[in-house]
C-alpha cells in the first residue's frame, strides 16, 4: 500500500473511533509509527488529510446516489438502496457526528457538504418518482416537499442523534434501525398495501438484526 493511502486509512480509523477534533497531526503520525516530518512530506497537516478523505467519500456517494435513476422499482429495492447509503456514510461517520461543527472548523468543506446534500435530495426525489409511477405510493402534492425534507434529515442527522442518545448501538444495529425509520416515513402513503409493506419491513429488520 502506498504511504499516502496508508495515512488516509489510519486517519479515517482514528477519526471514526476516537473523534476527529481530538486528533492532531502528531497523533496521526504516532498512530502510523512515523515521524511528523514524514507525515508532513505527504500532507501539510491535518486539514489536507480531512479534505482527501472527503474526496474519497464524495466520490463513493456520487456513484451510489447516481444509481437511483431507474434502479428502485420496489419497496424492497428502496430498502436496499437506503441501506447502501447509510453503510457508506457510516464508513466516514466522523464527518456526520457533528456536521455543523465540521463545516465551521473546515470552511472549505461547507460547499462540498451542500453538494452531497443536494445529491441526496435528488436521489430521494428520483426514488419517490419511481415508486409513484409504479403505484407503490400515492403522495399529496402538498406533502411531497415536507416528506422529502424529513427523509433528507434522517439521512443526514442519524449519527448526531445517536451520539446525543449515548452512541451505545453498534454500527449494524444503528444502520438497521435507521433504515426502518426512513422507510416508515413512506408507509402512510402506501394505501392498502401499507400494512403488508410494514410487515415486510419489520421482518426484514428482524432478519438483518439476527444475521
């Protein structure tokens, strides 16, 4: 593995496990068992490391969110799609545990966070359109905007909410619970099929939890 990639991998693990704000460039160098000077040769401090990690995250999210066009044709597809999004966010969870603080301390990331947010919004919009076309949900036009916003908030602040509650759930459990919370937002708009869809969602959640 290239030294640059190893620095990013170790930094990501360190930020996710111990919190980014607590770490310095010296801490990262120590975790890598290298001198600060060697680290500085590849990255001129912690901020360039943060930006390089966001490059990775942004690229992966573009691939995942861009796949929403024509890919979601059932409630089950939607479940899997949201699961994949949350797994990717969890891999870079230090960005999301306190989004406001990250944007304030790293102003260069603010516009990039907003870009990812816009991609999420468009992906949700695409999914809702596809589910409507297949008569799987029926939305009142007046409620579409608020529903989309609530779904977007769920995909953005789930890790912050977990942190406030104590952060005691492990990653898989937290992801399973959040997928179910997201999917439940659509149940009231599923009409007569809502009860069946709800049973399927709860069963799916149980299966994933037991796996």
